C-alpha cells in the first residue's frame, strides 16, 4: 500500500477551490471525514477523493 501524506485544511480548501471555513463546515457536518492528531485536523487524500466522487451527483 502506498503511503500518502495527510492533507492540511488549507490544502483541502485549495484543491476544492473553496474557503477553509467551508472545509471545516463539511467536516463538522460529517460530510468529509477528518483525522485529529495532537489537536491538528487532517484529511486523508483517499477520503477527499471519495468526497469529490460522491459530490459529482451523476455528472459525467
């Protein structure tokens, strides 16, 4: 299994083209999984990819 670095909130926001506040709202709403490490919030790249795929809403 290839190890991927966890993403910071700023990196997630940049990849999605949204604000950090929106990323935090998605996490708080349970829509985007997060990992807490010593008070830092991170997102696994595979969780971000799943979120993006599920957000496509059937668009091709």
